[in-house]
C-alpha cells in the first residue's frame, strides 16, 4: 500500500476521497488543515501528498513550500476550486506534479496519482549513479549537485531535468520534447513551469563557466558543456 497525506478541510469530500483511495490500495492519513498536515509530514514518511489550496491555518501553497524543505523527493498534487491561470502557474512553479480543479472525477484522481507514482519509482530505479558534469558531481541517487565543498539539494523534477539535458548535451532539444519527457505533457502551464526550473538550474551551474543552458527562441534549449 502507498502511504498518502490528504490535506483537505472539507469533511464530506475528505470522507469520500478516503474511502475511494483505500479501495485502491492507499493508506490515507487525513489532516483537516495545513498546520496539522505539516505536523503529520514531520512525523511520517509519505509516498505522495494531496494538498487543498484553500485551507485554514496554513494554505496549500505555503504548506507545499514547507514540505519541500523537509523532503523535496515526495511528489504532491494540488486540489482547488480556483480556476485562475495565475494559481495554476504558482502551483506548478512550486514543483507540483499535478493540479486538479474541483469538481473532479475520483477515478481520474486515482489514475493521476498512480501515474505520478509510477514515474517517481521509474526515475529512482534508473538514477542510482553519479555523473560528472564539468566540475560538478551529479548524484542522481541522493538528488544533489556537488562542487568543491558546496552541495545543492535538488527536487526530483530538477534532477530529472538535469539528467535529461545531460543525456542530450551539446545539441538543441525542442521544448516540447523536454516537456513530454520530464513533465509528460507539453501544455502551456507545464511550459511556464519548465521556464522556472531552467532559471534555477542555470544558477546551480554558475560555478563552472564551461557549462551553460542556452535558449533558442521558440525552438528549444541547448545544454552546453565545453570539454
């Protein structure tokens, strides 16, 4: 069974979700507000989290930021009644693996959860290695970049993106190819999310002038490494 943290203040919806999730092999730990969810996350290890955006005591976006500080490897999705484009972008920028607007079909939620977990497990299976990138050591098992005495901890998506770019180093790769490989979709919101991740990764490689990520407008990206 997969252990899931459900942070949702709507008691009736939570009841329905818990029953469905349990029927589909999930062990569900429920929190009625963001503060309680954070406390539970600090004391337990979860395979995945479902976070409502609008909650008392701590909203879902703030909660996600706190969870990432504790364990950046745990995937999470947002549930929300808000359909504003800005909120979807913010959620994806925080590193959410999905963003579901209420009302929704529970069967769809189950499918999305299982797809995320499959990708997560697949990434971990193929990532037990260390890769030298210029002056950096990329530890794909511990999800970190090392240079000299500095270590940059990575989220799973950051690590997946770096690994994909490295596998296609010194060649222009189309944006949609990267999105489909790492985000599994090439829609508008995923594209905006990728832009944020690329900005972060550029900063992570600042200490080696021989490494750069260059954008070709409307075409793609090139991860350049001068040997």
